[in-house]
């Protein structure tokens, strides 16, 4: 049986480190801008993100991996990365943080796949 709370804590810790390292992309405008430059991103949504936000980003980038973070609310995500309200965050696919997050959410919450995976 999966321990969703432990996975959530590990994911939030990794996202906090990515923020401090300056590689975490935060907010709809920033993520859209990077997608328009055709950057390969791993896009993450808190579990309570509006469906319209998720749909917008998945349609913008059919080849990007994206995941809904089970057990992580918008408020909890925002607090962990030190912002007021984060509905979407992303990491460059080439960053080492992506593999850490994918391993911490092992169990089926990655809902999109890029061609490289």
C-alpha cells in the first residue's frame, strides 16, 4: 500500500530544493512562456487545481509529462515553495529534480508521457 503522505512530503521537499536552486518554474504565465519556447518541462498540478488549468497546459504541450500531486493542495504546495498561490509549477526535463519527483510519486499519478520516456 502506498503512503501518500510520505510521497507528498518527499515531493514537497524536492520542489523546495528546486526552488532554492532556481530551477522551479512557478505560475501559469511563467510555465506558458517556457512552453511557447518549446522547452521540455515536467508540469505539476496540486490535487485541487482547477480542471481548466490542467486542461490548458496539457493541450499546450502534448509531449510534456504532467502529474497531479496526490495529497498536495494548492495551499500546501504554495507554502512549501514560499509563494502566495501556486496552481501550476514545472521543472525542466533535464533537471535532476524530475527523476526524484517521479520516483517519489511512483504509483501512477504521472498522467502524461513525453516521447522520450
